[in-house]
């Protein structure tokens, strides 16, 4: 008797595959942004070291000269020139002519002891080191380009996922391919992927408006409102200026943004990118991505199981943002996304995250009435705990948390990591310390 054929695994559900791809891309973007923002913090912490003018001059000289570096001579020259470029202070201010003469004499004295024939190299190195922009300027601009590139990757991947779910979205004209071209492929699937590549490559050459119009027209996905607002448009245009116009406002930058009253830039003006701007840009770009994934998912997913998974995943992503202290972003997401359309369990998670974000940004008075009016009698104990913690009923919240931990209604991991419970955990630690002191002194 021959072996019976093994039962094959069922084909994956296209709706779940689509949902997984959307969520994975959003999670990947969040992780990439975390790294970019971490690097920005490192640049800030080491700004003095990175932008040390003397160290720059040393590096320039080591490249140009084979001889040993006269570090003391370099320091003297650096001191003379740095003092000269500072504004004069005090009551006795020299005339401009006197200042020039004093400066020339000081430089002459400073270079007199330098190795023979190297004075001009030292002067050039110091001048270059002092006059150049801070190194952090270049690093921040590079990180800015990376942030936008990560959004482009998400848009690209989301478009591919949409075509996989809706292969009929390719138009007849896009199916045109010569026999010679087709003969180079091994299968019809390869042919289709090539056609999709062509369409997406063409779309990605366009603007943010073009990207959003593509999803709206091709897949009937609701347009992301934030994409047509100044913050998002400005971030994308600033990136283009960094890549194509040395970071200065171009004529195209002005033209693209002139419809917004917020646009105050002048052509040729340097467009600043520092760590503050980077954090704001990251939030804007993530907000665009979150809204696109939300719209694509809920507009194209028809299976309730897949939609439920998507809702839970989007709620979880907001929770991770809270853990990373991106409170303003959580507020924007929860205020702009139609979270009330989600199943109650997911909607309430986002609602609590929103309230906490307001509290952490010092704006709790804006939502305090909502929290006080939140009825928890018929909700799970986690929501009862959340309400107590938000309203600073810390002792009650700690007692409830201990009861839930004891009865396995709250995991130790969730208790330790939930940002909402930071004050509750602090209260518990303080209480334990007090009890230990009382026990050690015999007061208990």
C-alpha cells in the first residue's frame, strides 16, 4: 500500500496577511524612529566634543602635515583668533583700526614659534575650524533625511500590500508588456510583481499629495487629512531642500508652501534642523503613517477577525509610544483618529492612553471631567485601576493593584512597565521603605 499524501497546510488568509503587513510596517517605522531619536539625543549630549574647534583644527592639520603637531602653538593661535571674533566688552572699547593692529600683532606672536613653513597651514586650519557650521548640523540633517526615507519605505510597502490584496487594481494599460520583456520572467507572478514595481516606482517619484491621491483613487482608501496640512507638507519639502539645495529654502519650497499662512521662509534662507525639529518631524511622519495604516486597514479589511486584530495592534502601538514618552504624538493620534469606531475594548485602551498623555504633558485639566465621568463599575478592574491612578487616588490604586496581582488579574510585568502606574509604584516603594525603617527601629 502506498503512502497516503500528507495533508497540506491551509493557505494563509489574505485578509490576515494584509493586516500583518500593515502592522509590521508601522512597528518597523516606530523602531527606526526610536533609533533616530536616540542618535539625536547622543549628538546633543556630546555636542561640545563633536563641535570642539581645536579638535577640528587638529584633525585638519594631521591630514595636511606629516610633521608632529605643535599642540601648544595651536592652542595659542586658537585662543588669539577666538578672542578676536568675540564682541569687545568693557568700557574701554578699542577702535576698529586699533583692534585690527592688536589682532595682527597677536597672531604674529602666536605663529612665530610654530614649526618653520607651517604657519599658513595652522592659520588655515584654525580659520576653517572656527568658521564652519557645527558638526551636529550635518548629523541632524542626515537623520532628517533618514526619517523621511523610513516613511517612504512604509508608503511603498503599504502600496505593495494593497496590490497583493487587490490584484485587480492594476489597470489594463499597466498590463502592457512586450513578449520580449515577458520572456525574461519565470512565472506570471514574477510578471505581475514587475508591473507592480513599475506603478509604485512612478508613484514614489511624486509628492506627498500624489502618494495619498494614489491610495484614494486606486484603492478607495480615505485620504489622510494631515497630509494636506502645513506640518506634514513642510517636513517633506524641508527634506527635499536638504538633499537638493544644501538645506536652504528653494524657490520650489516657497511655491509648494505658499498657500499656508504658516510659511514665513525666504528663498535662500537656511532651514534649521536641530534635535527639537527632529522630534517634531518624527511625530508628524509617524502620525501620517499611523493614519495611512488605519485607513488602509479599515477600508480594505472586511473580515471582522482581521479588523479586530488591527484595532488591538493600533492600540498597542499607542501604548509603546507612551512608554517612549512621545506624549504629544499620542494626543494627536487619539484626537484625530476615529477611535470611537473601534470595538469598546480597543477604544477604551486608546482613551486611557490619551488621558495619560494629557496628564504627562501638564494638560490634565483639559480631560479631567472625562476621566471623572468615566463609569468603571461594569468595566474590567484594569480600567478601575486606571481611573484611580489618573485621578491621583494613589493609595486606593495601590491597594487595588496589590489585590489584582494576588488574584492574577494583573501581571507583574504589566504592573512594572505600565506608564500609568509610575506614581502608584513609587507610593508602594515608599511604603515598603517606611515599613522597613519601622521594623528596624522597633516601631512597628
